[in-house]
C-alpha cells in the first residue's frame, strides 16, 4: 500500500519541513502540497534535517481535487466533528482499518488542513473518510507537523509497493472499481450526488472488508450483465 501525505495550504514553512522529516523517519516519501507557503526557505530546510529530498521533491498542486486525483482512498484528518463525515476513524485504528482492505486498496492519501482552520466542508466531502487523533485534553492542541508524525507512525508497518505495481491495474476487485460501480447504480436509481443519501452510502461503503468488497463486486457484475449495462 502506497501512502501519500497531503498538506492543504500550510502557512508555516517550519511545519512543512518538520512534516517532511516525520514521514521520511517513518519510511514514507510522497509529500504533496496544495497552495503552500515558501516551503523551501531556510527555516523549512532546517526542520527537514536529513529529509531535504522529501521536501524538495514534494509535488505542488493548486487544488485538493488535483492532489488526490490518482489516489483510490483518502482520509481527511480533523479535530472537529463535521456533518459531511459521520463515521470518524481514530488515528490509532487506521492501520487495522486498512489491513482489512488487503489488496483492494493500493494508493492511500492522508490529508491535513490549514493550521488555523483545518479543512473546509467542501474539501472534506472530497475524501473517502475522516479521522481524528484521540486526545486526553483538547488544549493545548497538537500542531500540523505533530499530527503528520502521529499518522505516519500509525501507518508505518503497512506494506509499501512501488507505484508501477499499482493493484488497480491488475485487481478487478479493487475498492475504487467497486465505488465506481456503486455510483453507477445510484445514478440508475435516481440518487444524485447532491443528495445526502448519496454521500452517506459512499461513506458506509468504505467500511467493507476485502471479502465484502469482492462479494459486492460479484453482485454488481451480475446485475450489470443481466440488465446489459456497461
């Protein structure tokens, strides 16, 4: 499983540098930035000690939608309860959550919001699920770089694969493929993306384990075949 870390509009260069150091320390390398500050300045490089390669190779995007376009499962991190995501996964449960998906998920993105305001509801709605870090006390809160370290540490034992070994191309039972089929079924049923039930169904879909994903694939395939739907 390939894990990418996405920072949305980070305003403090030191946080970006420290985030680069955190993910490299935990064995990851894919850092993505959406409309970042001057993340290559001296302060950032000082915090990215021995991790300048991750920092300098960070991919920059103008929108979160573009930053996650090639990912098949995305986790929005949040310190707040957001109405757009009802099922919140705690950070220490994320590893077991993905292990149950087995090889149905290949490319995962962990998304972090702005230091002051986090992610918007619109940005949250682009993500598959939401996650939060359980704290003994909400104050003082942890900062962006600390959050990145906690998530990187919690996911460090997931097996990494090379991008060219992407399971999506060889695994017909991938979660992303199933999601597309379910969206097609919702469209046939007249349940459009602007309805609450549409988003809720897709959110609940993410709870399926590998066996459930394969089972639902079989159902969708038989339904499409019987009704001659491509």
